């Protein structure tokens, strides 16, 4: 599929697709369909890569980290990817705890406000205090 159809199916702008190609995140085939200017030919595999890129970003990974992992996978390696996934899982668990604490605070604050805000307001949770190991990402 050509870039316009691919960008639509991937839910990305054409500019973002081109950026991903320039940065090496996507490596579509090139063809000379009807002229001398090379056309990018995307496949369902490229759609899966976009899904993986988005998942990485949703987990808090930078595009540089994602690129590093993709390059390792293309080279047949798994060690760095495993290390990154273990660190990411630890960070997501920490974020889950922080979100649960924030939700408890919001619920308490709502209850306090609904009761007419009597007395001392609920104490907000301490967020961002984590061990040095938590969130240690993959840095080149």
C-alpha cells in the first residue's frame, strides 16, 4: 500500500509516517511506480511495527529507545529488549501504585467537598518518590 493508505490505516499523519521512515523506525520497500521518484510500499508488517511503536510510547519509552530495541531485534538480539521490558514493567507497576494513590485522594477530596468541606482537607499522596532502580530505562 502507498503512504496515503498506510497513514490512514495506521492512524498517523503522512508527515509522521515520513518521519518514522527518515528515522529508521519504519523501513518500507521502495519502488519506481510510474516514474523515477521512489515510492514507499508499506505492508501489514509495517502496520504491526506502528502498533509496537505506539505501545512503546504508551509505556513511556522515547522514540530513541524504541529505535534501539527495534535495531537489536532486527539484528537477532533479545538481551537488551528483555532488560528494557523488565525495567519498563517495574516502572509501570510503580505508576499503577501512584495512580491508585491519586484515585484514593480524588475520591476522598470529592467526599470531603460533598460533605461541605468540613475540617482539614484530605492530604494529597506523595508521588514521584521511587527507588533508583525503578524506571531505569534503556539509554544508548
